[in-house]
C-alpha cells in the first residue's frame, strides 16, 4: 500500500488503537487530537527516497518498533520490494536470510512530531530502512531521535508508549470484544 511521505494519513479511519505491549491483551482506542502524516508506506513501482541513514537512526527506529504497536490488523502485509515472495512455509515474523527485519507486518507505529502532529508508519518501515535502504524524510528522522519510547508513561496506560493520549481514551481488554 503506497502513500506519499508526509501526506495526510488516510489508511484507517476509526481513530488510533494502541496495543499494550506489556501483555498484548489490552488496548486503548481514541480519536486522535493530532494530525497524522504518512511515512514509509512504500510499494514496488512507486518512487521513494534511498540513501544512508544518519548514524544510530536505524537503532532508534527499531527501538520504537519494539515498544509500540498501533492499529494491529488481522491481515498481513508482505514487502513487495523484495525480489521473491515469502513461501507459505516461512513464518512471516522471521527475517528472510540475509535480512535484519521481518519482511511482513500487521500494524503501524506513531512517532510524535511537531506539536499537534504524529507520523504514522507501517511496522514494515524497519525492514524498508534496514534492508532496502529507504531514507525517510528529515522531519521523521528528527522525530525518531527526539522520541524516547521507554520514557515515563501514565499509570493508567503503563504499556502504551505514546505521549498524546486524550483523557477520554478507552481502555479495553481483548475478552471484552
């Protein structure tokens, strides 16, 4: 699925749903009060920027990917930039031989940007950066360096790693669905 970098986010219209990464059984859903901008929604045959990322950027991005999951879906999106599709026998969450990151994903991340703005990226952005040389736009790179996904978080949502969760956010357990 392709969206131009820094275009308004339009993939999922139901708000944002953050999964609790401590147990994966709880999630917080809300209508975001921030504007969401796309970054890293790449597709074969569409133009995208490549080049060396700044030192430590990939590690910082992978830390965010390890700490946050937003809008986890039941479907699976496989990388179509890779030369050959994954065989059905290959677990989607295991990197391809020679790759650093899995080449399929089921959700997104949010990275706080300038006040009132968050960047929305697919979980595959780590694969795109680490394995395909994708170079995100500078505002996203700056936001990744500024965001500490392991910073202090409110006690009411301890496993949700994002600073701008509104007071009317709803915490649910999987068994409530």
